[in-house]
C-alpha cells in the first residue's frame, strides 16, 4: 500500500512539473518584428500582418508615421522594416528597398459636393493649390505634411498646362491647409463641403467621394492599364549593412508570394 502511495505521489509531482514546464514554454514571448512608416501603407500592412500572424509564432508591431520617418527609423536602426509610399530619394542612402505593390492617389471631396462631370484636371488642381483659384464649388484644398510619401507623389504628378509641377513652387495658397495622416484627411473631407484632398486609393471608403482625374475613374484597373496617371509605388526598406532576421525575411517573402499578393489585390491595390 505504501508503495502504491509513493508511486501515486511521484505521478502527481511529475504532472505538476510537466504542467509548469509547458506553462513556461507557452508563456515565452513571441518574436517581434518592428515595422514603421507611411500612414498610406499601414492599412495594407496591417492586413498582411494579421494574416501572417495566424500561422506564424511572431508579433508584427506596426507604428504609423509617414514615409520620411519610416525611412529615417530604418537608417537609425529603430525598426527592422520601414514603409514608404514613394521611391527612395538619392539622399536616402544606406538602404535596400523592395516594391510590394503600386497604388493610385485618389482625389476626394465630400459626398454632397458635385462639380461638372465629377472630374478635375491637373491644371485646375495646380491653380487651386498654387493660387487659390476655385474649381466650381471646391474653394479649399488639403495637403499632407512635407515628409509624406503621398504628398511627394502628388506634388510631383500635379502639373499645369506648361508642365510645371507643384513640387517646384515655394508655398501653397492660403486656402490650402495641412493634415498629417490619411485618416485625418478623410475625416476633414467628410465634414467640409467645399474642400478637395487626396489619399491612397486603397484607403478609399464610403465616407468620401473620389473624383475622376482627367475624366478617368480612380480604380485599380485604370492604374494598372496606365490610363489613371496619379499613381506611385509602395516599398519596404531595410538597412543595407544589416541582415534581416529570419522571421522578418520570411514575412517579406510572404508579402511577395501569391498568397500575399492576393491580399494586396483584395484590398484594392495593384499587385505585383
């Protein structure tokens, strides 16, 4: 009888030990991949990260800033992966980049605002932002902060009839205000009935209305076929002299895979 009791006691102790060991193993912190940068890329990156985390023992931490900050974070080693909604500038050195998709820039207004044909031209937008010249009921405009990738692409692509781009002017008209994220632009436009703004095409939703540009609808298909001219790349960056972790490399490979690119297309962006 005593022998049986000793055996049972051993089994109980062994079970407790195994339970403690398994509990400690399960409580082990997941590997973290730090990502930061563009507020335009963030919604897509969140979808990709959410899907990737389902089948991989990692946590992908995404911090929203702008393209310039994401690139700087990478240069300074504050993240593993930076997000940018534009190509790298010649001054942004020491980095490697990979394009994950293309994206259009949607010109947005309040859903109750109507203009002829619901279409605007590059020269009209140029005149609004440079000189404050109204486009029918559009009296004001919104720009992004200077380090925004969406702003950089917008200022480069919007030109007047002589081919001069917004990026070459020194200051916007007084009717142009500034917002520092995609979300804040949408919020401002949804409550202002006389204002034009611009956001990532993939971030477009039913809170605002997208205008045509040069009589062409802002759609992924039209970006892909080249008829909608307001478009730019989404890129991820890493330090050239630093190897990515195995987990970060695997995450980028997932984004570029057929499964990752299917998510890109599903979210309204232009897949690779």
